[in-house]
């Protein structure tokens, strides 16, 4: 067989393959650059809370959603930031979590805040999961 007669056809196929490789590489580079521009979104915990204000105190009950790890929970009481120290609030405003005594705020557990506050924000993993206006 003599391949000299078909050398023109072989160079066209090689040229098409090179174009295809260039397009695939450019598509990969473009998609990776675009993917790096998309912000990383952290999931927010889903929580249902019920607040009742009576006799100068506020009771907040966890009535549904995910349990919250107390080490990651912050409470904004009006303009005061509070954290949990075990099951008690570690701030000027006194409060205590009534539940099973573990390190989670779970369904049915109640936080009693012994002060009349007007705005309460429950912050979990630096995201507000519940805002309460009393």
C-alpha cells in the first residue's frame, strides 16, 4: 500500500483533533475559573422557637428543628452578647437552660431569661437562626 496519496486526509484529521483538544482544554480552564467565583455558602441550622414573656422574664422553648450545640450558640439580648457556660448564661443577664443537662439545646428544652428584654437573637455558627421581639 502506498500512503503518500492519502497524506492530505491524515493531516486534516490531525488538525481536527488538535482543534478539539484546544476546545476541551479551554472549556476546562473557563469552567474552573467560573467555579472559583461562586461563593461558598454554609448551611444555616433550621430551628423553631417559641417565646413567652411573663412576670419580668422571658422563656424561649425549642419547638422544632435541629438541636443546637451550646458551645456554638450566642444570644444577643438587646445589645448584650451572651454565651452558655454549661447550661447557664455567661453574661450580666441571668438565665438558665432547663433540659436534660447535655451540651445541646434540643426539642422541648426551655431557656429562662430572668430579665425583661425586648430583642433576642439566637446566633448559631455566626448566623442568626432566630429573632424574637418581645
